[in-house]
C-alpha cells in the first residue's frame, strides 16, 4: 500500500492519496482527494482518475512482489482518458519508474499520444519510439513516414522582475472561494516569493491540498524551499482552512456533483443537468432546491426534490445557525493558528489579507 500510495501521489502531483476501506470483512481501494479533503470510491472518479489509481495499485504490488526480478510494465493507450495536465503527470511518473531500472513499454495508435511522449522524452537517451508498422514492413507505414511533431509540456511563465501581485495577475490566480474546500485555493495566496512559486507551479503543484501532501508530508525537495518555508506553509494552510470553516458556519456545505451522486436522489438521466444547476447557484443547497422547485430541470419530479432535501438536511448541507460575525470568525482563526503566531512563522498582516480575501471585515491584527 505504501509503494502504491507514493506512486499515486507522484502521478497526481499530490492530489490523491490511496486509502484502503474495510467493510463487512472485505476491503476495497478508494482515493482521498487532498483538495476537497474527502475520500471517494473509485466509481465516482473520472475515467482518467480511475486509470491513475489502478495504475498506482498495480505497479505498487508489482514493485512489492517481484521476487528480485524487475518485470517490464506494459501499457496500452493509458493516456486516452487523461487531459493534458494528467497525461503529463502520468508520463513523468512512468518515466521515473523506468529510471528505477524497470522497462516500460507503451503501445498506442494515437498520434497525439506519440506527440506528447516525444515532447517529454526528446532529451532522454534511454527512450526509443518504434513504429511497429515499419518493423512489420506494412505498406501503409513506409520507413520514411514522419512522426508527429513533439508536444512539449505546458510551461509556466517565469516571474522575472515581477512583484508578487503582478505575477498573480499574469497567472490569472482566482480569489479564494470560501464555498470550496480550502485545499482548492491557489498556492499564490501563501507565498510572497515569486521565484519559489514558479518552482512549485512548474512541478504542477498549484493548490493547497497537493502542496500539503507533497511539500509538507512527503517533503518534496524544491530549490530554495527551506524547513522554515514548510513550517510557514503548514501554518498558513491551517489558517486558510480555519477561515473557510468559519465562513461556512450558518451557510451549510457546498453541493458538488459527487454529493449529488452519493445522495441517491439524482439518477443518471438527471445528474448532468442537476450538477450544472448546482454550479449556476454557486453550489448552495437552498438555492438549488429552490431552482428545482421552479422546474429549472425538465421532467424533474417533486418527490426527488424532497428526497434531495432530506439528504441535505441530514448531512450538513443546510444550516439553522446564523453566519458568524466578522469578529467571531476572526477570533476563531486566531485560536486555530495561535501556536504558529507564538512561533513567529506567521504574521498578522498576512492574516488580515486572508480575512479580507474571504469577505470578512478587517480586524486590527497589525498591532499583534
């Protein structure tokens, strides 16, 4: 499990951890999403995410039970269900496996996949691309047939002399959305050093969940990143989580497609429309129920609305509490990070900025 978990973290750049769920005497694998801080069964993951989890499990067991023989790893069009970023992470992970003295053989008839592999392996002398049609001397594959142009990995723009704020504008960093889990917030909000930010983004670590998993827990080595940075990251992630939690008091948990799937109230025929409607109402359970009552989804039954309402009521998506005042919310965040304040790894000015980003009123922390 440890080997599989380490590989999954590398493949997903810290997005997922592998978990083993035991129920009624049987065990099954599931994936813990560090950006949402929730564990998901495999059947609610996307096709690309399932491929990543299953690959990690199989290779992990292969590494643990190879009797001293490094058997080759053979894959067939595994990138087919992955977007560009996931494909790049998967290629990087498979390349690392190959560097660990295990042969990796990848079959594909898709020219776009060949182009992606070429883009990643142009400077790797240990790799080879073999046209099987040429080897078999098929008429449709002449020896002179050209391979597709390499598609290089997506480059993150360097900051140069840009300030932290200017670099954030260049990257088009979104504001922290308190309706989303804190793990989804962009790492720009935690760093004042643009060069260090670029180093992490170039490793495809862009949100707080993967940042915590890779940099704090797994202690990923990054040029310029010190133990002091790791302590500051941990403290600021704690503060961000506490602030998002404080904002959510009296507002209920946000509703995402995964929640709708788990509820059992939304059938496959309606899941796309209801999930899209949830996005339109900013993932708010009350507004979603109102929209469903207003017949904004065609042929949706009122009995399904009541079933969904019951699920929301019983699982914290609706709240009878009033939202916290700005002062109460600020005190809650201070209490969560008080040890870090005393250890001088966090300053009040950064906390002021965090509270402002989430829409709380300014609080006088500069004198702390």
